C-alpha cells in the first residue's frame, strides 16, 4: 500500500484518516510526497468529478520507483522522449508543462471556415521542436492516464472518466503562458434533464470565438468523440457525441483530404463497432454565427479508450486487456510511421518490465536497425517483438498457457 508525506504526516492509502487528510491538504494547497523513493516524489491533489485524488506531476512518472503505481516507462521508448525539453518544457516547481505548438490558436483576417486545410491536414510531422495537432491529443491522453489499463477497470471507463481526466490534464499544461484548459473545449457528459444548463455552459465557453482584438481572432481547441459524419449541401458535417444538435462543417475539399490522411483511423473505426473515433480540432467562429473547423486530426481508440494506429496494435491490445497486470500503451506523437517505438510496456512484469514492439510487414533495414538500437539501449527492460511478416503473434509475457 502506498505511503505519502502530507503536511508533515505519513499517510497510508488505506488509513481511516487518509481521505480527511487529503481534503485538508487540498484546501490548504499542500503538495503530497510519494514515498516510493527517498526523499519523496512531489505529487498534487486533483479534483476529478468531485473526487479528490493524488496524481503524479506532469511528465514525472520516471521519477517514481518501478513498483509504484505512478511509475511510467522511459519516455524515450515512444515519441514523447524527443519532445521533452523542446516542444514540452516541464516546470517541476509549478507542477505544469509549457508547450510549443506547430499550429496557431489565433487567426488574422476574415474567417473562411476552411476545415482540415493547409499544411496541417496531416497534423503529424517528425519535428521535435513543436507539437503537431495530433501529438497534442496524444499528450492529453498520456497526461490523463488514459494510456494505462488493467483488467480491473473493465466496464468502468466511460466518457465521464475521459472527460474529467482530459480537463484535469489540460489544467496542468500551458501555451504561451495561458493554461490550455482555458482554450480547450471537451463536451461534458450529456444528460437530457440537464440539457438547457449544458447548452448554456457550452455557449458561454465558445462565446470567445466571436470576439476579436488587436491580435486577431482567437480560436479554440475541441476534443471529442465523433458520433457520425453526415452529408451536407457542400461537404460533410461532424456530429460530436454529447453535443446533440451541434454540427461542425467540413468543406468538400477538406473532407476528401481528411479521408486520405486518416484513412487508417477511419477504417479501424468502421471495422470495429466497439471502437471510438476521437477528433481534436482548432475551431473558429464564422461571420454567420456558427462554429467551423480550421484544422483537425483523428485518433482511433479501443472500447477501453486505448489508442491504436493499425489492426496489429488492435489485436495486441485485445490480448493485453485480458491480462491481470498493468499495461501502458505507447504513443507515436510526432514520430513518422517508418520509425519504431514501444507499442506497449508491461511495467509490473517480473523479474523485469517488458517493452512490446510490433514490426510492420513493410519494415525496412533502417527500421530494424533503429529497433535493435532501442532495445540495446535499455538493458533494464525485456523486449517482446512481433514481426508481423513472420506470421502469428507470439505468446505474450504472463499470458495464461
């Protein structure tokens, strides 16, 4: 059972006084220390859906002991490692991280509602200096803890949890000194009996889209689950779950571009009715009074909200979801698809944690060389490799025989 140093007192999670101590510390803005290591690792107390929980500081998972639930695998195993220190600059004292984006959140001149246009249609580059649009979605997922899974959570992760964790994570990230949560809209879980109040809160949050200042018109980010695409007079309309009656428009050219760039994500979503399609978009207020998409990126996730980028990862996660131990899903961020990364890590496996790698059927010699280098650089981790062109998936570590 974990122990924390809170307000000068050592508290154990199962102690009767623990929740009272956490409540008092939250009120007094005290920072708990996780005692998995000496002299302790700084944490913070978050209010998630009116429940106070102790969470690790942004991008601090590597500071915890591998046996600690707050531990995260080495960031260099995924696309996150290349971004820390350049596109992502953690501030340990403040408990936040400053971000550099490769897309704009402001716009000069008249609104055109161009949809998924321009150089950002793909929204994925191999630039470690700035976050692409989809890399930002990856980061929000990572900081929300939505890349982690154990079988004990089966049937317990729904949009309610996703919404609260995304909002909490956005509150620890900043862009040009502004907290990201102030520019990110995530639709709250819809309830028919709260429809009027929910719509009023949404209108209030989006009212800034229709204001201009000397610096131009500000845009916002929207992150939500796509319910469906419907035909419009010109192009397509995006219907977002938990936002009934609200539509986002894509011009025909932008719609065709979206289908080409995110062909795999759309195919995965349509192939498995239990999967979810998550969109992140920069949105702007049009002169006619409606909200339109400026840029957009997509990410497919499993029924447990774990991100997947192809059918091979989907098969792997289906098996991992049934194991008793913890799984941490790796994310690509800005890495090109031609570069390897740890698709998942089993941090609780003994005698040592295990990194899991998938080698796609079209992998070349450079991919194999880069993978061998990654594995060799981490002797503290075991390596499981599935070369898809060799045939069936090998047995997983810890998988019942």
